[in-house]
C-alpha cells in the first residue's frame, strides 16, 4: 500500500487508473470500513484520503480535539486492501486568497446548515479539491451524513463532474448507536442517553410501518423519546430535502440531531 502526501505524486500514481475513492477525516471505524470494502470490491484501485478539513469546522467546534489515529488508520486501510492512502497537510490542500465554493443558499442552510452556517461551504470546497486530485470514477459516502451526501451529489451534477456518488448504508453498534468518530467523547452514562436518537428513529419506522403518514403527528410522538437529549432538530423530508406533510414511501428521510453532554450527534433513517 502506498502512503502519499504530495498532490503531484498522487496524481501521477493514479494516472489512467479506474479509481474508487473514500474521503475521510480519519479515526476510522466500521462505518468507514464498510465504504472502503465496497470500493475495494468494485474497483481495481481504491484510494482513501485522511484529512481533517479545517474549513468545515465553525468557531468553537472540535477541530483541535478531533480524534487522530493515523497509525491505526493506515493499518486498517492496509488490511482492507486499499491501494493508496492520501495524507495531505493543510498547506497541500489550501492556498491564500483562493477561490471558494458556496453551498446552495437554501438547502445548504437548512438542518445541519442552519445550526452550522458555512459548514457545507467547507465540505464542498474540500470534496471538489479531492475529486480534482484523485479523479475517481466512483466516490463512496455514508448515508448518516444525508444532507452532505445530497449536496455532494448536487455539486457533481451542477459542475458536470465525471464521478458517480455511491451512497452507503449506516453502520450501527449492537445497541443501535450509529457509528461516529465522535462517539469516543461519550462517557458510559451519556452513551446510554445517546441511544434515544436511534430509538426515536425506530419509533418513526414503526409508526410508518403501521400506516401512519402524518408528518407532524410522527414528529410529536418521536420527540417523546428524546427527553434526555438537547434536540437541535427532528425533521422529516423527501430525498431532495424538501419539507413534506405526508410520508411517501421510498422518498422520505427522518433526521435527528442533538447534543448529549457536550457531544453533538446526528442520525437518520431512509424510508
């Protein structure tokens, strides 16, 4: 497995290769590994990037303490059959006074974008840069970051990028908690409280399976499960992130975000 830090070296290594790409911020867990395994199974060459992107963190967020486990991450990638890991520095990726990408003015500033204004500007900026460096045929993103996934797919279409975005299912621990690099911040009591997020989504799924279609009624019943969570939002939208009044099967996402202690968590289910 190659470990490459230079943009020019990576572009040279990948020239004329059909590439599957998994961009990450490191601290890899089974959720990341599921994306990597899918790419390895579907492509002759798989590249994983590990880069904690500063432009998607807002003031006061956890950039400085974001978990870094580079040695372990490289071992995971090697054992998973990754061909190359791209490990750039901030100066490799960003320039002074550079052009910037802006998220859409509506769907980039709802839900995650409402509570973290400017976050998606940074996400799209770095993903576009990484796409231009790696030039992948396929790029793999988890459904847990559903709004991010939607906006990256929109960017690929709007800017005529020659890459197919592959959505990958959420991976959960045995207790139902969606895997996240931030889960390490939770103490045992907080982790127990955090299970309310997945339980609220499970309740939504059961209500919908029982024939309930009224969005406001479902939201009200699910919020009852979240009494120990500082809820930022519990919303139900269609796959294009439009608000809806009634559940439409195969075109609905139920999303929740909240804080347990000082840790911010998100989760969702696709109906």
